[in-house]
C-alpha cells in the first residue's frame, strides 16, 4: 500500500496496540475486522506474510519498519517484532445481574475483583484460556482494570479467546449464578483445599486484590472459600501465580463436561 493510501486511512483515537506474534495471530483469528494497521520487523516477515495478504485484500495498511520505529509505534520496546493497531475493545457491560444466556459452557469461569495491574489481568487471562475457560468476569470495583495494551501483550493471545464481561454489581451477580456455578472465593487463609470442594457444578473462581484481598460483600456472596496449602514461609502467591495453580487444581476437581449425544442408529 502506498504512503498516500496510508495517509488516507482514518485515524482512530487511542486504538489498542497489540504486540507480539501470538497476540497478533489471535487477534487476526478472532476479530480480523478490527485490525486497522500492521507493522513488523524484517525478521518477522514470514509470520507477517499471511496477515499482510489479508490486509491487502481489504485495503488496510501494513508496513515493514526498523526496531526504533516499531518501538515508537508500540509504545514499548517489548513489542515482539510485530504490532497490530486495532479498534478499542472493552469488557462487555452486563445489562443486569445475570450472565449472558449464550455464554459457552466451561468447567471454570474466572472472576476478578479489584485487580488493578493489567499485567496480572493478562497473565490470568493467558492461564484461563490455556485451561479452556471461555469467559472472564471483571468486577465493578473502580480499582479493577479493563482491557489494555499491556493486558493484551501479557495474555499472549488469551484475551482473544475469552468473552470478557464487567459486572454491574458483583455480589448480586455471584448470588444469581449459584444455581449454575459453585462460587468459590480464593483466600490466603481459612479456606478448604481445592480437592475438598463439592462437585456437581462448574466453578466460578473469584480472585481479589493482592494487598487487600476480596471485599466482604464479595466474600459473603460466595458459597465456598478455597486456600492453597503452602509451606508457610511466605504468606501467599502473586495473584496470577495463584490463579494458575487454582485453575489447574479446580480443573481436576471440576465435574466432567457432558458428552455430545451419539447419533441415532438407523433401523431397517
């Protein structure tokens, strides 16, 4: 695409900058229509090739640049050699105090309450997607961060595979979920081990702020509390590390997913 064509492209105020090979691939896989521009280093030409071909068909900008220029575009030196400029994406605001009816089934739903570090959000999203989660709920706590460049970069594409929703009032949402999910608050002490949780429903794992933990209204709205047993030499894990261990442990304890129905045999 010519420089003139580049200059004619609409300027989107503060779009997201998706950095790294895995996040950019996931972006093209899940919402290619949101990509506005693509920039990459010469050493990423092979990975960028199919993406550039798609952009060429849809008359959108792509360009090979040097490392200095890519760092300027990305706003960081940690760009992974390729950067997509994409339309803003925020968490989906839930209209009421219930989850969407068409939320895909999964053994665990991850819920974040008051986690303000976007790197932690991204790391948790990466783990959640790795373990097959389909949704991620963010609380209405003003400390709770939303989707951002840093979160997308840290998630390594995980956020593109999750339906990210924001609760209007998390305690009410958790109470309304209890017929479908076992709502489980992750606490530093006083909870049961993951394997001691009752089975029968998918888990909604609620993770809180690293410094203050979960607020009392959120704790009161959860049916169970879970604590990772440790050596006692340190008080707790980083929230992203705790999420990874808990998701793995809860997945082992989660109720098995229903098998698809077998096709009926033909008679005669």
